[in-house]
C-alpha cells in the first residue's frame, strides 16, 4: 500500500477512484471542475435494459482516465450525491 506524509507530518494513504454510480449522478460537474488530472468526462448516461429508449438521456460524469487519479479524493468531497467509491493502491 502506498502511504505518504502530509506537510504537517501526519501519515496519509491515497484512495484512488474505483467506481462512479451514474444512476445517482446529476451531472452537476462539480467533480470535473476540481479534478486536477482530467480523470473524469461528461457523457450520456447509459440506459438500463428496463428504461425507455425514447427518453432523453441526461449527461452524467464517467471515469475516463482512472490511471491518472492521484488519490486526492476531491471529486468525492464535492459530490452532492455521494457517487464515488475509492480504494487504496
């Protein structure tokens, strides 16, 4: 497991984004704005099998470049719908 120290000397373990629940996402873009590494992208929400194809698809966030995540957790801290899941390296 990767660990480090904060500027104040406290131990810190980065938790990298592993999942984003698009069914909860409202597409507000807050996470996109705070991500320093372009990990996220705005996409059309994928329809479930039981959803009507005639409905307009809403735009939601997606993990576009998971390997660029630095584990800062900023996306989850600003998310009003608690869409993100994380894991240590």
